[in-house]
């Protein structure tokens, strides 16, 4: 199969919508990362997504909508707190897990009785959903296990020959996937996967905000988890990644001890970094910049053929927890204190 790289004009989106209507899978931009889009109501279309990604079939797909009312037919009920969240954070990078209605096939929900629903802010995504006339299932558009794609080039690298088309809408503005939450009791929110919408943001709605254990700890493969994606190997470049807890004033000395095939990823360039044997890549000096750069960096390490990379611990606050969650998995939870 030839993979066509489309732009994001109305004509391009119309073409992509025709493919979706025909049961095909299309690369779709969102504000978080690129997704692999297909008709969420069609079991065979969802199966094609799993096949293109090489994704385990018990790892559920998020279903995307382009107007609030679309959620009504997709879930059994919507608690008041979910309505509040949708008012405050939609359209945007938030996925809410709710009991699924019968029209969502188990092929889409990964066999679960629940479904994650998201209303993206990206206009190309919204137009594609609208023109397709169906809710769209869309996981991140990477091969299972690889870093998520934040531009059309990344999708092409992973999906060339596996899907018929990709809509190119430039770089994703956020760079890490949506926050996934479920609800507990009348007014509890549990974060299953952190994202741009943070625990601090949910505190504006309720003081009962819980962070699932799987967010910052490793989960055994055979363990039952609230968010199935957490048990799988994730975001891993070929390069061996380690997180370092290190004071700024020790950075230059540590970097000086590293060999040519190694990279150190730091908030800003280290002084005189051109004199280092190792490569020095920039992570960014805010949590938002680190979120936007993370997946690009993980791919760049492989392009540069680095065999080892040290990342400084992600900055805390806001989207920082999402960066740490992804990086911990990329690093197979290796954190060292220097
Ligand atoms: P991705 O599609 O790559 O962004 O990953 C979606 C992730 O969202 C999955 O791996 C799950 O961890 C989580 N998720 C999606 N739907 C559900 C659900 N119904 N229940 C719990 N977690 C979900
Ligand atoms: Mg993913």
C-alpha cells in the first residue's frame, strides 16, 4: 500500500473522510500527538488500527467527537462531575472514561465495558470527524512501543505502507497525549494517565483528585490495571535511556565524563557544550517546552545513533507529571542520583 501525505485543506480532509467512510485508517493531527483515525463504530476498522500499530488487542482506543452532543449515544450515562469537566476542558486534551453504550464495539474498547471519549481542539481533527459523520477511534499513530508521533514525518516513518493517507497539519502544539481520567463516587476524579490538563486543574472542580498508582510506578504485565496502556512497554527508542537526578552545578562535570555515542539532554545547553565528547540536546527550561520536545528527542537519539542517553529529571508542576510518566517508561524506570 502507498501512503499518501496530504495537507489539511478542505479537499484533503474530504479525501481522508472518504477513506474513513470506506473503513480505512488515516493519520490525523491533534493538539496532543498524531492519531491513527478510523470509524469507532465499525469493528473491522478498529481491527485495522490494531494491525497497523501492532498494538495488543486489550489496549483500548480513545473515541473522538467533534461536538458535545455526540457523547450521548456513545456512553450509558454521564455523571454531573463529567459534565463539569467537559464544560471546563473540552474541546481540549482530556479523555474521560465512562461506561460504554452498546454501539461501541468491544474491538474499539479493547474488550472493556468502558470507553474513553475525547473532544480534540485541533480544527483539522474536528473537520475530519464532522466530514466522516462518525465518532473516530484514534490511538497515537506510532508503532506499538515506539515514541508517539508529534509531526506527520514521524507518522510516515512508522506507518509508510501500512495506511493509505496522513493529514499533515504541522507540529502538535502540546506534544504529549491527552490526560485520561475516570470518576469515583459523586465527585472523585482519578488520573489514569497524566497529560496537559493537570491534577492542579482538576482541583478547581473537586478536592478529591487521585493519581493512579500506575502513573509513576511500573506495573507488572499480568497485573490488573485501571488503564491497560500502563502495563505495556512504551515510548522506547532503541537508545538506552536513564533519568538523572543531578544538581545544575554538577552537570558540566558529569557531561565531560560521557563518551561519543552518548547524549545528555538538559534544560538548556551546557556551557562550552561544543567541547564535550558526548552530544548535548536541549530538553527545554519549562515543563511545557519539555512536553513539546520529549518525543522528538526520543526519535532524534536514534537518528543520531546514540546508544545511551541521560535526561535530567523533568521539571515539576502542570504537564511536568505527564513528561515524567512518559520518560519513566522510555527509561524502563531507571533513575540514578548523581
Ligand atoms: P493511546 O491511544 O496510544 O493514546 O493510548 C490510550 C490509552 O488510554 C490506553 O493505553 C489506556 O491506557 C487509556 N484508556 C483508553 N480507554 C480506556 C478505558 N476505557 N479505560 C481505561 N483506560 C483507557
Ligand atoms: Mg500511544
